[in-house]
C-alpha cells in the first residue's frame, strides 16, 4: 500500500527534538499499546519523548514495557502542559477529535507543534491536525502504527518491546480477534510481530488472567442483579451505580469487556453498559452487523465511535438515562430484530 505524505512524516520526526504522544480519555488497550509501540520506535531519534494520557488506565496494561514513562494529566497537569507547550511534534493516537482528551483539549489545540492524527475511528476532525492518518477499515490504531513504522525504513526497525505493545493493542481492540478481523493483512501483521519474538500467550495471560477477586465478584453481580434483557427489542443493558462500584472496590478497567456479555445471548444484537459517575453516566455500546452504535451514540447521546463499538456520555441521572434509553429503542425495533432473520 502506498502511504500518502510518508516523507513528510519522516521529515517531521527527524527534525523534532520534543515529541509528545497523547491518547484519549479513559485510555484502553489500543490507546496504550499504540502509544508505547510508537514510543519504542521513536527512541532511536534521540528526541525527548513525552507520553501523556488524560486520566488513569487499567492496571492490566501497566506491565507493558515503557508504561512507567506514561504521565497522567489529571495528576500532573502543569508538567504535562509544559511538555505540550514546548513540543515540536504532537501525535494524537487512537482519537480523531481533541475533545476526546477532555481537560487536555485547550492546551493541545493552542500548541504550536505540528500535529499528527493516527486513528481508526470514523468521521475525523481533519481541520485540527496538520497530518491525518485516519484508516477506519483497520482493526485498531496499533495496526496502523505498525504499518507506518514498518514503512519508515530510514528509522529504527520495530523491536520486541514495540511489538509487545502493538500486539496488546490489536488483541484488546479486536476482542481477542473476535471482530474487525476480516482483513488478511491484519494476520500478516500479527505474523511479523511474532517473528520479533513476542510471546502471544503470555501477553494474553497478562491482560486477561489478572482479575482481582473484587473484579470477578463485580462481574457476577453485574450479570445477576444489574442486567436487563429486552428480548423483543434484541437488546440488553447492564447498569452500575456509584454505590455498586464502591462496594466492589472498583478500579480502572474492572468493567473491561463486560458490555460484550450481552451479545453472547442468542438473539441479542445491541448491548449497553451504563456506569454512574459523579456528574455523568458513561455508556459503552456494542452491536452486531447491521446496527450502528456509532450513529445511535452520536444522535441521542454525547458520543460516537465505530459502527459496532462506541462510547457515550449522559449528563442526566442514571435512572433518567435508563428511561431515555428504553424510550428510544422502539423506533429501532425493526432494524434490531431484522438482523436475526
């Protein structure tokens, strides 16, 4: 594949002394994996590299090589702001609009640095960036990072730490290779990462087999007591109150993958997880082929994402959010149920 503006990207990397890598709020495996993969690749340049995420990220990702270099903006805002202000080059990884960085948004928009977006979400805000690699057909941003790095042959070739991070990003954003995996090129990328010496089985264990007792009990409680099945609408939703999460000693990442359980029920095509936080209800949405949760989230809530995986915010109470959600479903009944025909 011929990549547009690759010479420009290479030149900007080679010319920059201060490089900042950023991700979206509530960074997931793809955001962290992409950031660390690119970080390891760029170390050969000799530039000062700064990794900044808006808020904390799941503990099951904190073993990844280089993760101790990640700065959490909400804990060290002034330090992070100084890095952003001094930056020659800023990478926006796994997001396509600066609003997805929340408190970092204004500082990033004001920065004089050359700004590069690398992302796989649809409908990017291209006006805010100097260079855009927006490839929605790819499984993950980590896969795009691999493709770009592999194409920049005048710089360091990818090493094992980079390969570990990128594999983790792809693994988590495809649900362990259960969706967004119909491109043969993806598995060619996986083969190349394996050739760099990664232990794919160990990476999977480190991510998926590190539950705390409280996390497992929260999972069981959520499904038993907080899951509502609307079979005639092919929909499931799970909701968690602040009290629920406090009782189970909720930590970042404890509900990772929980929303997918709804789709494992036969005949269910739409699954939503709602989590009550101070001042906002966070919604995670998943669907099967034929129903766009991206469009649903954009139309009815403050959100968006992919066709079959999206996130959103509601600034109403949890009970009012549930009422609104349930009231919207009948207008989508034909669309949701026709998937099963």
